[in-house]
C-alpha cells in the first residue's frame, strides 16, 4: 500500500506541483513525494487522535513511556493505517509523539525481528501469516500477564510468611500459658489437649514447608525415598484415603538416597503427586500411584489418563496445562529446579517404564553425570 501511494504521488506529479507553487523549494523530488505519501496514508490529525486514544487505553498518564507500551502503540497504528512499522516510527518522530530515547530502545529491541519479517515473501499465505503472528501476540500477552501474577504471588507469600510467623509466635505463647492453666483445671485440659494436637500438626507442616520457600543458607543433605514418602503422606495422606487412591512404592525406592537440597527435591515430588491425584481421581477403574526405581532412575506413575504425544513434549513448557483451573507452572518449575542441580525430569509412554498405562514421569541424572 505504501509503495502504491508513493507511485501515485509520482503519477500526480506532486513534486512538480510543490516546486511550481513554492519558489524557494529546494527539496528533492523523492522527499516531497515521501511527505505526500505519509500525509496521504497517515493524516496528521487522525494519527495524533489514534495515538492518543491508544495511549489512553493503556492508561498512560505521562512521564516515561515503557517499551511495552511503545510496542503496543506501534503495532496498533500499523494495523490501523496498514503501513509498515518504519513509516509509523518516522511519523512519530516527525510529530514528536515519543522521545528519541524510547524510539531508539524500541528500534534496538524490535527492528531485528522486523528485518527478518521483511525477508518473508508474502503471496497466498499473507493472511495466514498475519493471523499466526496475531495468535502468537495474544499468547505472549497472556504469558506476560501470568508472569505478573506469578510475581504478585511471590510478593504475597513474603508478606503472608511474615504475618504467619508473628501469629505463630503469639499462638505458641498463648498455648503455653493455657497448658499451665490446664494443670489446675480438668475443663481447661479438655480444651487444651485437642488444641495442642492441632497446633503440633500445623507446626510440623510449617517446619516441612520452611526449606521449600527459603533459598538462603541451604545445605545439601541425604534425602531418602522414605523421607520423601513421609512428606507425601503428611501432605496428601488424607486426600489419598478419601479418594480411594492406592499409593505404593518399592522398597528399593524407600532405601534410595539423593544427596541434594530438600527445598528442590520435596516440591518436585509433591507437585507430581498432586497432579497425579487430580487425574487419577477422575478415573473409574483402579486408582493407583506408584514410585519405583529402574536403572537408577525414579519412576513416578499413575493409572490416570495416558498422555498424548503433544502433552509428552509440551507438559514442561511454562503456562501449558490441561487442568481446567491450572496455571501450567508446576512442571516447568520442577524441571528448571532439577536442571539447576544437574538432574532432569521427562514424561514417557514407553511400556517398559509406564506399566500403569497412565502418566509416567522419570527423574534422572543429566546425561554424562
């Protein structure tokens, strides 16, 4: 479209008209036609109006213009006026809509992609290609939103952790005083004993969770399969019993030892077991989760739905999930955390591994370790 408008300027001899009517004009013909093309396809008033409306839509209140808002604005104006991004940037520069520093940052980030994009030959697949990029844009936007949510969750946990520790200390102190009172009164003792048992259960869970979200002053330790099973039982024992799910493990796994960080190993197993409970609970047949050792690899299997090829290859991608209310973060973090300690996790439908014919996850050392 830009090229057609530019050629129209030559056909109409816009450059000659300007020179004939402005005696002092010394601008080159191509530049004059270029200015005509810009005003013809991107009228100043309409351009200013749409740019202002889009900035308002993004709740831009003045001050520094972020690269995210800048990219959104450029893409929107490209779609609105159906012109290439260089024309939009040039028009912004001419009308002083954005600061040069922001424009330069945008060019450094966005132009390399544009250069590759321009090398594509568009014929019949032009519309499909644009649709694909639009779909990708929507997907990336959703991912960015999820990243913000994840960051907010992290900050919330920090606040809750602080508040919990304060309340925890207050409850422990009050319970201690109540214990002294219970020695003198049988009625108080009846109230104190169940409160004490509940608090001790809460205390044990709190102690197990502490190494999982505290990353400072961590030390490696020998973690046995029996330790892992105990944590699983503490967290999910009641749920497994309630849903009639059989949870079994081999003696070899119980005696298996991993020398690593509890803050990494435990959450990985808890996440996989939590996923297994979700999928196994929907099955009508035998409900079973099993952990065993094969060739020094840890197999975590369940009798739920079998994973498709797509799920096998994509389940560790961030934000990929098949759960109705899932976020697609757990398995991604599990893999990243294991990779950080020279371990890995993968999913398989290999019949020699996946003996329950459901989902099967394998935890192993990195190749060469």
